[in-house]
């Protein structure tokens, strides 16, 4: 699948949910602290931006990315950057957990740095 098609198909279920409009108050925003668990972004930066705009996490909210922020979609670097900035602005306990795609990339990079030839590296060099 082309990268943008992947994001459209992978994020389709989110489009059927009743999300508040941008600027509309989310019902959970009245809580003192929310915990938002986000997984399987897979490089779909635009969709992650849209979701975060609607959820509008604040400094008292805990945001946990549960892996696979990178790979497959068109913009894994921007997705990881957005996840890092979101976690940095959120409450203590917010974090990004390493998923299998991040682990594979880290393994590939470590082997590259150790001089292992590209064809013999395990993991994946895709980000």
C-alpha cells in the first residue's frame, strides 16, 4: 500500500467515532487529570495531529504512547517529534514506550554502527 493509503485505511475507525470538533470541549476535559493511551501511530503524522487537536491534552494530562509511533506511514520522523513534544508538555508519568518497530530500528542502527554489512543486519532500517 502507498503510505498515505495505509494511513487512510488504518485510521478509518477513528473517523466513525463521535470526536468533538476542534475547539469543542471534550467531555473528559472537565476531569482534573486524564490519561490518554495512544498506540500504533505508524508514521501517520497528520492523523496524530488531528487526534491530539481534538483531545487537546493539557499539562495536567498524562499521555502514554504504547509503541509503534514510527514505520509504514509517510512521516515517521514528524510523528516521533510530535509524540516527544506532546509527552514533554504533559504531566509527569507521560512517556513513549518502545514498540516492535522502534526496537527493530534501534537494532538495525546499532548493527550499522558496529559495522555489520546492510544485508546481514537484523531488524529494519525503515523508520
